[in-house]
C-alpha cells in the first residue's frame, strides 16, 4: 500500500477517536513495524498531529489536550488518498494547459511541490503526468500573464480597471475604464465581461488584446447576473446582443450521430425527424460565429430558418467559390 493511502487511513481512524494498536495497523496497512513507526513519526513530527501513545490501551490515539506546536495539522490537501492526489495532478496539468501559456502554473506549482514533499513517493513525477495527459488547443491566443493576473485580482477584489485595448475590428488602441464582472474561458481563449464606463454598456473584451492594464482603488460597478446573461450570454457564441433570433438547422443522418451529442448552446432544442436527421434549434444575436460553425458542416447541414441566416451562409459559400474560380484563372 502506498504511503499516501496509509496516511489517509491513519487520519480517518484517528479522527474517529480510535486507539490504534501496532498489531492492528501492521495488519490493515500491510507494513512492517519499522515502516509503521516511520509513518507515525511522519504524522506526529512533520505534520504536527497530536498523536500520543496510550500505555494503558497499548495503542496510538489523538490527544486533544496536547498543545500543538507549529501549524494546525488539518492542512488543506494534506490528507488525500492516492486517487485524489492523482486527480489533483491531472486537474493541475489540465488547468495549466488551458491557455497554452501555463497561466496557473506559477501559482499551482509551489502548492504541488509542498504536497509532494508531504506525500513523498505517493506523488508521480510531473514529467510522467505531462507524458500521460495531453491537452491540444486550436486557435488559442497567448495571454500576457501579468495582465491576466491583474484582471483576475481586480475581478475578485471588485475593483475597476483601466485598460488599453486593441479591438479585432479596429487597428487603433483605445483606453477604457471598466468594471470587471466575470472571466469566461471560451474555445481556448479568455474573455472579460465588464461594464465599460466609456460606452456605458456591457462589453466582452478578449484578454489577449489588452495591451496595458492598471488597477484602480475605485469600487467596481455591480451588474446583476440576469443582466449579464441577457446581454452577453443569451445568444450563440461570444458575440453579444439583446435582440435574439432562433436558428433551425437540419443535419444529415450521417452527421446527426455526431451533432446530436454536441452542446451548441445552453438553451438549444433538438429532435430526430422521420428520416433520422437531427433538427437543432438555438438562439443567436449576432450571426457571425454561428455562420462559421454552420460552414464547418457543409454540405451535411441545411439552414431551415431564419431566411437571413440562410442567405448569409449561401453568400459565404458563393464568395468562397468565386475566390476559387479567381485562383483557377
């Protein structure tokens, strides 16, 4: 049995108020007397657990009257089973790779290092975790770590920000004072939903497009979640808008086996028709991102409604064919 599991069991038994005899522990933990002594010493001396030998009952127990020296022994992350440690390592690796820049690694790595010292051989090598778990991102844009940290700190502390922002549709940089509301990780990129005091409206800012950031002492303006969702979260994709329309898409029977298992929007509705095709309905406010996703499934998708969305998809297809014809000439 791994040391991590042994420590976990010891913690469970001691917390239950039991007096643990050497014979019981050697049998249940499957260890020798010398290994058992080392585990008890680790729990008592290094982890500051108030473990005492009860001479009358011939076993170890928690002495609640014993004064603690150093930090309290109930430390977060200390009493984890081997499975929990492995799950923690897996999540750490996944989180560190989300943005392809390791935004969280600088904060999480020291914690994992301390946990590794406590758990000893129960921790697999970090390199082995990276080799066994692979996270692939497509289209992720690199975020400047200090900017991300400043945005995240102001968001949680409820402080305003001044940012220099280079939008995707314009070449110039504008200075904005914003009240951050929430960070959104969407399709491998980070977005800041915020109240823009310049526009006097809610806006979504791509964090990688922030070129300078300054945290203000002034309190951030609060916007209700219902308002955020109504403006920024109701429609399809990252593009915002209050005026919602509903798109109805019909996928071929072959493609339906894939698309029926996908979640395109939280409020989507899907059904099978008599020919085994998947009919998907979902809301959108701005068609740009939805059109791009529809084009990925051509010719296995048919836009049933609305008519303007169908026309936009057809126009994109014709523009692509015209470009192809021009290249052939």
